[in-house]
C-alpha cells in the first residue's frame, strides 16, 4: 500500500460543508473552485482545482514578438470529516507548496464564517495508541528525532536515532527527561497481515498509509 503526504487542518464552520463547497464548483468559466467527488454520511471527498493562465513572449525569426498563452492546473484531493458540532477534520492529500488560493476560496465558500487551524501531534500519544492495539502484531520504529535532551545545567542536544527494531524504546532506555520533545518518528506496522507505514512530525507533517490514519484521528484535539 502506497503512503501519501498529507496536511491535516481543523475547519471550524457554521454552514454545512456539502452545500458550501458545491456553491464554488470549478468550471470552464470559473477557473477556481471545487469538485465534489463522493459524499457519504461520514466523509465528504472533494477536489480543489485552479486553472492558472500566463502569457509568454517569444521572439520569432522574422523580428516579431509572438505571445503564447500557457495553461497549467494546480489540483489536489481533500476530505472533510465532522468530528464535533461545528468542527471538521480537513485532510489535504499531496498538498502543494502554497495553499493560499485554496484557503481564500474556502473562506468565500463558507461566507467568511469559518477558520482553519493546523493540526499538531503528540507523537508519544500516537505511538501509544498504535503500540497498545492488539490488532498490531508487529511494530518497528526505524527512526526517531528527539530535541531538548539535557546534557548539563545549560546545554541541550538534538538527536536522531536509527534502529532495526524500536528506536524510541531503545532511546528512552538510556535517556528520559521531562524536557525532551519527540519531533519526528518513522513507524512500520503490520495490521491484519497488511504492512502500514507512518512518518510523522510533531509540527503536523504526515505521510502514511490509510491503515494508520485512525490512530492519528483519535488523538486530534479540536480546541
């Protein structure tokens, strides 16, 4: 199963999701908007599409300047899942470098009565949720990055640990201080004979297969 890079956001909103997104549908006349892909009682799947047109000038062999119109598309899939009254989890699949256009049209769709907040993760909580699940019959932590490791009265260090077994457990057997912060983790888990992978940062960068998403979802805090 292939992993996908994602960005998770909390969408606080008053208006309903489906009708708000449907109002700003992408078309040939409207080169910036959404396409509803699938709607169920649990999740809304949609696509953001932006048509970007530029004009370039090219010198011809005859001394003229010819204008050439270039068209490119910025697009990505996203899902919206309600997690509480007035709050939904928005997952952007393979996000581009900039989400400026997406955020602008999304706010317009919700008539500026919505807000977005990037999701951060407590990696220890996520790891605990995965490691304690009896459905996980094999778990490997191949890499972990930890910061704020005390080295003395005034000195701290940042360390990346690699392992063929469990880098987090092996690290904590040697170092364990309240000030330490787990910044990144890379996990391979086998669940019901299916190999699942996760690369996660505390700042909110997610790259995972679908089988591990539910462990992240159960740790998301809306407030």
